[in-house]
């Protein structure tokens, strides 16, 4: 009984000293690692969580404050992820212009891995042959002066529609939510550039299903995700963000499928006659699917429209 009591006391002391020593050893190890590594200076942070708590509810202000202490180029340990923060114009030029090839890759957040979106999207694809091909398509087919001139009338029309909506509301003495109006107008501009169709009715009092869906996707993708800071938790998806995003992206892809199918059916029906020219991104992508040498398929279209 005495030996059991002594062992229990020893175990208690061991656990207590571990709780005391581990953080101390962690800090010493981080300081030594910073001195021997090529990382820029930065806060040491806490064990496991690193500097996550230092970001607070206003990360931009917290990062500005930390950069004043550690310099325009600093390293932060966010959970298990080492992050380098650039906070000056001079350093940004070095990273984004002079050494852009070295930093061209993007961190893939867990929430955007649904439907392998990160492999097919121009935004999240890693720098490589596929990404360069997608960029070439956009540069040669979408962002040329000729294509922008074709869409100039659409841009003027959507801005005029916004002005008419604001004027009508003011004449009736109604308030105008400028943020929602700007968001709706931007959506219509982008939608017309992509597939020549409005997705928001500014005159409608309801928010609209498509606008609500996009708003939900944007809001969910902007949420901080534990899985991004602690990759070992990705399998569990502790905040259910990936599962929720899967449902939302499925709804968005279903809507895109309807538009793509309708366009392809319309093109097939007009095969013998005069096919209507839309001058949008979808027209370019559909044409690419008909070129065997492009390696482009119908399944590649949806991620590029997102």
C-alpha cells in the first residue's frame, strides 16, 4: 500500500513537471530553431497553437502591430503551419514580382478540396503545365482587347441598370442597400462575361437563390478552419466546413450543368445553320472540348466557371 501511494505521488509529480517543463523546452527549441533556420524573425508563440491567439478578432491590425515589432518580413507559427508574412511594399515587390516563380504556388485550404476543385481551378491549381495552359486560355481568349471591347456594351448596360434602380428607389423614397446592389451588379457583370446571363434581378425584393448560394459559399470559405492549422484533423473535419461546402458546391455545379447543357444543345441544334455567337468564356471553353488536341473535357468547364 505504501509503495502504491509512493508510485501515485511519483506519477503526479511527473505529470506536474511535464506541464511545467514542456512549454519551457518548446520555447527554448523554437528560439534555437529560429537562430539556426533561414526563417525571418517573429514571435515565439505558445506550444501547439503557436501565435494563433495573437491574431485576435482583427488579424489585419494584429499583423500590423506584430510587424512593427519584428519587421516587414516575419515568420508566424499558426498551429502546425509555419507562415511568412510580408507587410511592406518593398518586400511585396520582391515576393510578387522579382521572385514570383518561387512563390507562385498557393496553400490549398481544406474547404476547397471538394470535387478536386483545387486540381482544376485556375485560382488554386499549383504552378505547372496545367496551370500555365489555363492561364494561356484566359489571356488569349478572355482578356484580349477584342474580347473586352465586345463586353464593353454589357458593362455599360449593367451600370445603367444599377443607376436606374437607385434612381427609382430614391424617387419612391425607399432606402437602398448599396452593398447588396453593388454585389448584385458585380455578379451580373461576371455572369455575363462567363455565360451571357443575368443571375440577379435588382428590382426583385427577394435576395435570389443564386446570389444567396454564392454568398453562402463566400462566407463559408472565408471562415477560419482548424483543419488548415492542424492538418492531422482534416480527416475529422471538426467544424464540418468541408461537408457543408460539398453540399453548396454541388448545388452550384448543378446550376452550371443546366447552363452548359443548354448551350451545347443549342450549338448542336444550330450545327447545320448559323450558330449564335455569344463572345463569352463558356463559348471558348465549349469550343475547346471539341478539339481533341486540347485535352480539355466537359468536366473541366465547371471549376473554371466557379
